[in-house]
C-alpha cells in the first residue's frame, strides 16, 4: 500500500501531526494529487545534487500540468484554480533554488515514515501478544533511533558547522550569509520528534510493569533505548546552544571580537530549539573563560573580568522572529593598562537552569586598552579566522601558521567591500601581492607568514604592510568614501603601470592612487604637464590625512570630470579610472 494511503488510515491524533508537516512551501494538496509520483522520486539525492534537483523539479512541474489536464477534462474548476496557484508559487520560489524544494519534500516524506512507525509501534504495543511482536517493536524503535542519530549528525556536524564557519567569514568582512531560522526549524522539529519517541519508550515501561514474562525483549532492550534517546536529546540541546552574535563594541561594528577595556560590548546567544514552554525558563551567565587560555600566560598577566549585567533569562520577545535568545548589551571588560593587545580568552555563556551543562563559547577575542592597538588586534582576528575554524584555539599565535596569497587576497578585498561599495580588482590585488612578496609571474599559492603580513617592515619602509593598508582603509572610510565608491580612485597601482597609463595622455590628464610612502595613509595625485618646450612630463603630489579633513573632500562633478580644490592643483582635469 502506498505511503500516502497508509497515512489516511491513521487515528485522528496522528492525522493532526500530519497536517502540521505541510505549509505553503509544500502544500498538502500537491502531496495528495501527485502521491504515487512523489513517493517514487529520490528526493534525498536531489537535495544534495543540484543537477538532479533541477531535473526532478522540472518533472514535478510536468506532473502538475498533466494533473491539471485531468481536472480540466473533469471540469473541476476548484482543483484547476488551486493547482494553477500552486504551480505559480513553486516557480516563483524554487525555480532558481530547486534543492530547497527537494530538501522540504525529503523531510516531509521522512516525517511521514516516522509518523507511520510511531503509530504502528503504538498499535502493536496495545495488541502485544507474543515475544515476536515485542522483538519487532524494539527492533523498529532501535532502527528509528539510528535514523534519528544520522539526521542529527548531519544537522550538527555539517549544517551547523557550516553555519559557524560562515559566521567566522562574516566576522572578517565576508558575505553575511548567516541566517539561523532554517536551522532552527530543522533542529526544533528533530527535538520534538525525540520527545515523542521518549514518550513511546515510557509507555513501553508502563506496559512492562503491567505484563511481563521471562525473556521479554522489552525488558532487555528498553533501558538501552531510553539511554540512547536521552543522549541524543542532550547532545542536540548542547549543539543548539550557539553564539548568534559574536562580542562586538557598538562603536566598531565592522570589527567584532576586539574588546577595549572600560568600553561596552554586546553579545547574543540563542537556543535553536524553539519550545514556547522554555520562554523565560533558562538563565544565562556570561563570563571570561580563563580555563581555555594558556595558564602560564594568565598568571603573568592582569585579571580579566566582565562587569555590567552578565546574567539574563532567555526569552522570545527580544528577537524579531520569536527565537529563544538573550542579548547582552552592556558588558564591560575591566583591567589595568596593556602595553600590547592580549589574545588569550573566550567569552563563554552557560545555561544555569537546563539539562545542557556545557557552555557555548565565542570565538577568541582580543583585549586592548588603547584604541591605537586596534590595527594589530584586527590583524590577529583576520589571520585567525582566515586560517582555522577551530572555535577555541586560543594558543594559535604561539606558532601562527602561514597563509596563501589566495586566502589573503580574498580577505583584503573583504576589508573594502564590507565597509564600502567596492572590493578590490585583480589588478589592485596584484599590486598588493607585489608589495608583500616582491615581483612574481603568478602569486597563486605563494605563502605569507604572519610576521610578513603584520610585524615586519616593508622593504625600504619604516612600517609594516598591514599598518599601511589599515590606515588606507581608514582613510577611505572617513574622508574619500564617495570618491572610492564612484570609482574615481584607481587606488593600488604600481608606478610603472601609472607611467604607462599617463604617458600617452594629453596634458591635464591625471589619476588618483594610494600613496606608498605615507604610513598614515594618503592620496597621490599624478598628472600630465608640458614643459616650456611643449614636451609632456608627469608631476605628482600627496595629500595626507592631515589635509583631507571633512570640509575639504574631493567631489567629482556630474559631468564625469573633477574639479580639484587644493593648493596643489588649480586646473580642471580629465579623470582616468580603471
């Protein structure tokens, strides 16, 4: 008998659970109309392979058209209308994302099977009359727990781990693809299923107390089943307790995980099990996890503590989507003055009134006592999160690993794209690679050490690569953001390339690039002039941060030309952009 037909014969209490499986994302009407075809497809495979998902999705649309034709012949106007609406909805939502509908259908079919197994087990318990039936019950229950364990590992070890890595990337300027709502839905559904299974196991215990006999399989296997479901639920709750928003100072939202002593920072934790009965029932405490760092380093440094309101109760009112979370907005790290930034500790949040005994941890943070320590602190955050997804490796910088230019280039571009409208072009990145590594035909795969990136001075300069680049980023954000966003600044370009571009141009042509000699960040203007004999030559001037005050921004005219209001240039020039 087809699975859908079996479901129709279930008791009312099970049918109510079936109704909750379906929504506009995958309507129950469609499940009813195309039941045999839907059950014949391998949706689990399609959910993990886009090409197959695309094929199955288009076949689904074809099946809908065929069913529509049958309703048309039957003159069933209502079904025609509903089927047309369903098809339009599916096309608008899943045409570009066929794997999404495959995941939804696969999960619905899995939940249907689980519902059938639960109903079958309950019916067999009521009518148990032989050891063979008892053995079948515990065997099926064990198989269900094994399948549930597989699903849970997929969610926690793959889906959730992937989200945590995306969160790391977002912290250092990468794509902000870190929504938790879908994961929360999946994990909540799994937790609900585990509680239902535990209730069924409890009923086995009740039955055992009423009727039992020598060699009863239920007596032998029920304790192991109960231990398994308890472990699954505990591990799921532990994994579902996450740091949704990493520690961050509100005045520096683009540089999370750097904490300045005496300055407020925020932190938000979330439980991805959305049970209304847990609202205002779970207490959270946030503190510095001193046990996670280098003990010797801790003894030799100041004491770190968190001041402010570091205890809250998780609730559903603080989140827009009704998730169970707690946001700490007024945390402060105290301590004495630090000569250098301190990379040592994790912020931990612990549930003090729940079965989850293990705390969740933030990514490692850097503590500073002066804002001038921010550049090196942020470089540490970039290097760590670029090279490792280990959430608690606070001893990372005792021997920092090397990175490749491909990794560094992507992160450097993010530093611009995350705070402006432009990332870095391949040509600009190549110029930066040359600054770091020297001339090379192909920089892909070239290795860069932490010292080379942040500590050692560049050749012929009295400052490091990162100090120079960080000041340029600051310069762009504070003084010339509009010019950068509009593409009027070529930015990173070698002097040789600059000369090649400008030499054949007429007098008055100029370009803007970042100064290579200014540690604090500056803009170099280079333009074409004529000498008294009419021969063209290049001149240049540098505008530093001291000159580029907010009242003296360079403003490109709407005609595509730029009037330079400065003591250096008095002429209207033609702007050359990449």
